[in-house]
C-alpha cells in the first residue's frame, strides 16, 4: 500500500549529504601488475583527487595522502593528472603548483619539474618506460605555449629545465601523444585557433630525431577531427575520425605517408567525442589485435571489433561518459556511468564478460527502487528531432493524486558541445524521489548524434539551444506528462546561458536555476581562458564583426524582460565564467524587483566539488522550487527570496 501525497512533498531517504558522497568522480584507471589503480575525488576532503589502489582480496587504499591533490589545469579543464609505471611508481600533477611529482612506494613525493617558469602539466602517460606530458607555458603572451614533452624520472634534488625535453609543438594545442613501439616515432593530435578539437584537428607524425617542423599530417586538416592515435603495429596507426559524419575507427600506414586510411567496422554511432579534458580514450587495443570501442548514439555501448572487422556488443553495464581506460592481454578497464546512475570502473575479460568485476564505484546505498529509469523522449523541433531523456517521479512508497501532474525541471547540459546519456544521477534521483520529474535535453549542438546534429549550433548559440529546450518542455506538457504551470529550467556554465536566454525569450518556464551561467557574451570573450578564446567565433561569430550579435543575444541586454524567479549559484574561484557574470545578473534582478536568490561559494571553481557545496545547492534548489511552485519539500529549510 502506498500513500497519496502531492508532488514535491514526497518523503525520501536520499538526503543531500548522501547524494554528495554517493558517487565520487573517477578520473582515470590503469593496470599495475595484477592491481588496478584509479583516480577518485574525496568530497569530504575539499574535493581533492587521490589515487587509489585495489589489490586482490584487499580493500582499496589511497596511494596519495592528503593534502596532495592530483589535478591538472592545462586548458583549465585539465585531465591526465596522474600515471604509474609497471613497478607502481606514481607520478602526478599537484593542483596547487602544477608541477609533476613522483612517489615511489613507501616514500614522500619528490618534484620532477621546476618550481618556476609559469608551467602547467597534464595528459601524463607512461609509454614504453618513458613519461610523456602536455606542457603549457604561461608568460607575457596572452596565448600560452603548448608542447609535448618527455620528463625525466630522475628525482634528484636539483631541478632545472634540462629534465624536460620537447618532442613536438608548432600548433596552438597538442594532445594525445603516442610513442611508437620502438620509441623512434611520435604521433599526436594538433589544432589551432579558431577551431575547437571537435571542429577540425590534425593527426601528425614525426621521427623523434627530426626537427620540430619536420612532421607530416596523416589525417584531418580538411574539416574533420581525428582523435586518439594508437600504434597497432610498428608501422600502423589506428585512430578515430569523423570525416563520414560519425567518429569511426580508421587505420593508416605510418611507413608509407600518403597511403589512404581504411575504415574499421563503420557504424552509425560515435567512437569519439568532445576533447574537453586530456586523457580521454574511446577505444583500446587488446594483445591479440582485437579492439574494444565505445559507440555512442545518445547513450553508450561497448563493442568488441575482431581482426576481421566483425563487431559484437560487450554485455557490460555502461550508459554515459564511458572511457576505455586501459587494456592488458584480453582485459580492459572501462570507466562509465552505469544504468543506476553511479560512477563505475569495470574490469572485464573480453573472453569471459560474465565475470566482469566492479573495482571502483558502488551502487546507490538507498536502493535501485529509488532510481528513475530513463525514457527516451523525442520531439520535432524547428530544425529536426530534439533528443532528451525523461526521468519521471519515482518513489516506491508514494503516489500522487490522480488529477495532478508533476512539476518538472528541464536540465540543460554545459559545453555546449557535450551531451548526456540515459543514466540517472543521484542529483536527478534527489528530485524524482520527492515527486519532481527531470527532462535531460540534448539540444542541437550536442555530441553523441553525429556531426550534422552537432553543427546545428554553429552561429546559433542562444537560438537553437533555446528553441530546443522550449519545444522539449512544451512536448512534455502536451503529452500530459508534466504540469505546464510548473516547468522549471536548470543548467550550469553553457547550460546556465541557455537557462538565462530561455527565461528572457519565453514564458514557458515558471522558475530558473543558473549555476555559474554565462550572461554577457562580450564579457565571456574578454574574460575566458585560451582554450575557449575562439569558441564563440563558431558559436556566435568573430569579433569585432559580430559585436552587435553578441549584444543582442546576451541575457544582460534583456534583463527588463526577466520576470521569472531565478536561483543563481556561483563559485568565487571560477576562471571560466568569472563571478562578475552572475553578480551582474543578481544586481539587475534586484533592481527590477524580480524574485531571486544568490549563493556564492568560496574555494569553488567551474563546477562544484566540495561536499558542503553540493549539499547546500541541492537543498537550496528544491527549497527554491517549493517556494515558487507552492509546495513544501520535507526535511529542507525554506529559502529566502529577495
């Protein structure tokens, strides 16, 4: 027997505190002998990233004591902040100084790179016993210099620049270096402004003995975006490229430059995605030449591609944000968000997939019955189909009155060149278990549906994304799934931009939640970091030619049209979207008398990591929805609106 209660008032065992610690960030994984190592955030320790080790029949243990924090700032978003040797020697980038440090078993960290010089390091990888990295040098120039370097593993007391050797450069950005089996050749991905790494890249190749200018372009440079070169023999490279409109695997001879690449098991799905962080891997090669590859078409699946090109689905629980972390023999480490919404690292023997073991992450402690299952939801928009995932209110103990329709929050992902898969998170379940539905929208411009869908947003940021979230919300109401009077919209960063634009342009939504959202395109162009310095060229238009367009589309130009209550959340250490953006919105709303609340968090950057911040935002958001939509959520303090 279940109890009848209005939506939004359902009691739930999912507290904000339990959600904040339920699914830590998992950042990379490697085999070290028979052990598995992985990076993991510790919300209770300020969100720092440690490196964990799992030995057979032993509990996981941290290999990096507090306060050490393995986090890179290359491209601001980082990635690849740690690596290990086969002997268990750990190297990592320390967040506070961006130097590379070495930790031998049982010893304290020792610096491998100089203390000065404006250097940042990321994308660490151990290849054939050599430590490779991406180095970013910040100096007097507004554009940092980036190169691929080899770092000596000699941790002698005297550190100087001679410990770092430049292997490749000559482009604005470099990523994903791959050293040939004999150690004589280097392949890597390069791109230049104004492109982003999903617009156009080049796959480059050079002998290490040659000069920095003596490279050849193997693929790309023609409007496609090749990624992740891997040596599959001493003379052959496998990589992924989207020249066909989908990122599919390709293979090319490294010994015969100019030879046409050939496709490997092409599919109407993406083995690739937005290279927002260093260290991403969408496929891996097994010892016998078989390939384990992610295929994304909305949600993820994993395929095993045999040497004859036959592809077979691998029965492993993956749904979103899946990465092929490492391979060894017939084994693979796969990080993912599982169907129950929890982060996971799976250790899978391809020949015995039924024995897959979860080495990191765990199922939600509150039970599977509290997790909503994604329902694909597609509506027809002005430019074609718009894809979403619907998470209905889910509570095994409560039902709503028959004549009531639930409030819904439309989630808008960041990026904007990113996507969400069909996996509920603890944050989604926190809402759905209380009787509030969630619609997670992959608006035009999202990855995971091919280049044509991704390019809908070219020149149309603030137009297509807004149209799509509005039509998706209207579709929910027209399908009698949601209460049209209680539709809210929430998003962070680029998603926050869409929230603000939608509230300025439409009265579909009755409430908005903006997390470090972009409000002024000109300020963003002035304040943003180099990785995204020319992003707006393609999303809106180049400056100064498109300046009027920047003004016209910015929410700050339309604050007199804001009448919808708004909750604003901002990290005070955010370098991607500085606090000045959110403060300008706050001040304008206050001046216009629009109901709002502003929450600022010290020590938080672009994306919240601290447990106390996550708790505060979850509780504030549901209290805000209750205040606006006239329900009282249980066990949450009311919020004061200005």
